[in-house]
C-alpha cells in the first residue's frame, strides 16, 4: 500500500493521465479511504476544459490535479483524534468541505462557509485554495484522505456504485426539504429524466409526495419515468402544452406546491418561468440546475401570491445519512439506476460514455480494482 494509481489532469483542456503516487497518510482528524467507486458527473469535461474561463470566481484545484467528485469506499486508516469511524466502515465521502470554525460552520451552515469546496471538483470561496492544498486527493485515485466529519456510513444494502450517485441525489433531497416536500404535497420537476431530475422524482416518492409532474423532452424516457409509480407520477413532453394549464388541470385549478428546477445552464429562462407560473399561492420554486439566463421575475406577483424562489446548493452529511437510511428501509428505490462500470485505466472511455447515457437512469462510475 506504499503507492497508488491516480488519474490526474496536468493541463487544462487535455485528458487525464494515470500516475503513480504515494498513498497519503491521514491527519489527526482525517480518515484514509480505499476508493471502491466514483461517479463520473455529466459536467466533468466542462470543468476540466472551460471552468477557468467560464467561472473565474470558482477556484480550481492546482495542477496537476486529481478529480473525482462522488467517491465511496472502505475506511482503511483513521487519524488519532477520530473516535466514531473505524477501519472497515463502508462510507460515502461527501466532497463538500468547509473550514469547520467560521461563523457559518459554527452555526451549522457549512455550505455557507467562504472556504466551502468540492474535493476533486472546484471551490466556492477565497479560502478554497487552501482546502485543495490540505485535501489534494479525490475519487479518481485509489486512496483519498478526507475529514472524518464528511463521511456518510453506508448500510450493506447500498452498493458502492449506488452510493457514488449520492451527490446528485443529495442535491435534489436538500431542495425538496427546503421546499417542504411531504405527504399531501404536489411537485413539478423540470428536467425530470436527467441526472438531477430523476433523483428528485424518486426522492419525492420516498418522502411521501402525493402528485409528481415530470417535464422533460424525451418521450420514451418520460414513459419510463412514469412507470416507476404510475398512480403518482404524471409526465409531459416540454412544449406539448403550457405547463401551468396542465398542472392546474390536475390540482383542482390551484397549481402545484413545489417546483424543482433541475434544467442546466443552457436551458432558456422561459422553462423556469413556466414552472413558477404553475405554482399555487404560497408555492416554492427551488433551483438546483443552474439555468444561466437572467430570470425576469414579476416581483409584485410573487409578493401577492407569496411565491418563493430559492437557490439550493448540494447537501450536508446529515441529509446524506437520511438518504441511505431511506434506501435501507426501502422507501428510496435505487434500483432504477443502470450502473456502467469502468476501471481507472479506461477513464477516457468513461467520460465519453457520459455523453451516451440513457438520461438520468445511467450511472457511469469508475471502479477501482
């Protein structure tokens, strides 16, 4: 265990190279995880090639960099201050890492820390650069160090491959919680067959949501989505009808309680506005897809109808633990995913496979042999 293989990016816009590195040692409050699986996110190639230009305010790891956002594996070593994690534990590593001691962290809001950083991806604040120095390892390496506080313990019933999807699932789960999803509520999911949207649908089912309205483009994938729970999921291909008209037809004319906007940066703002217009009085829209066009909102209407527009980023460790417990209990069905497994040496093939995925149903993962 003296050395390990890791896929590293040496120059922006190029491909990963497989390098031999020393296996790191955990610091006192850290753990060493033998990575078993790591998800390939659909946006990875953009981050590698374009994020420095597109989003200069988001710090990137210094090159050569190990990427890999959603890692799961087995704890093989712990720092001498770690008390509740032991070797042999099956874990998911939440890559969202904060400083642990600023005002936001002490208030239990680590995602609002100005050092908040996605290990193996990018950062969000001026102090992210130091986090990358402290934690330079990520899921495209055979071993990685991480704070013990960032681990979600995995039940035996949750596979490493399924756990490697927790990043997108958690993003949707946190959004649904912010919106108050529960039994008796209705939810619109825009981009419902995508990586984020499918997670929002199956989590809404697990949280007891009564009516789910899935909107996307691919009619074949929409029918597959509806088949998960035909009595609770209704679907419509984007553009077939006005969304507000369709939703109100099935909600006694009132509109939906919640709108989860899971469409990506390239979507037009009209898609988001259509979902907002389909909300009932007091409804909540939560954006998790990052649509990048300016959103022209009628603030007087939002005020009169008490409609909230919320941005939601990622999820915390407690929410991650919620989800795996839901999966263990059978209320969150992870069997909808088709896992496409690639060894580390084939990481270039895995990146190409992401572009050929079957919507959100495909889960492309790197598995370490």
